[in-house]
């Protein structure tokens, strides 16, 4: 028997997630932050992505934002 998650309890909306990814991309570009800080921020992005409700309006945009975060993370890893 499957369980149904109550996504409303998590408080992560597609709109807030897109904003968080925008902030993450700026954070990764900040040379004053440590690699550990950047890694923690990326971990938060991934964690929050799992909390999104696929039925919410804007979910597709959050998926695009997640892809942007991943690309930013991979680009940063090459430096």
C-alpha cells in the first residue's frame, strides 16, 4: 500500500524554488564563499526539489530551474 505525501506541509512552492535557484546561482559565483558553503547550498537545492508538489502550477518551471542549478554546479566543479 502506497503512502501519499502531504506536500503542503513542506512549504516549498515552484515559485519560491525558482527564486532559491536564482539566489544559488549568484552564491556559486561569489569567490568569497568556501566550497563547503557552496556544496551545502547545492544540497539544499536538491533537498527542496524533492519537496515540490508535482501538481502545483509552475512545477515545470521549477524543473527548468533545477536543471539550471545542476548546470551551474557542474560548471563550477570544472574550475
